[in-house]
């Protein structure tokens, strides 16, 4: 038989994230924490957009220019 047959008192009614000290629900966050999360998300989205753009046009290469019809 196992040494532990039932969960301990600290596991009853508590989610693993709560036991680990993580904030599990957004309504538990302060306004400052929500602003920080929003800023980090915005920064990450900008970084991703920049990386995708650089991936389409590697350094030293420029996107092909639109050719204008020659003026006669």
C-alpha cells in the first residue's frame, strides 16, 4: 500500500496553482498587476510583429519596389 492514501489537509479545496502561490484568477489581481500584464502583452505583440516583418524581409534585403511606368 502507498504511504499516502488520502490528500493532505492543504490539498483539500485548494487548486495546485493556489498551493504553489500563483494567482489563479484575474479578479484576484490588483489594477497595477493588470496594467503590467497588459503592457507586457502589448510589448510581446509588437516584438512578434517586428520579428515576422524581419522574417519576411531579412536584413540587407528590401522588399521589391513598385515599378512606375516610364514617363514618355
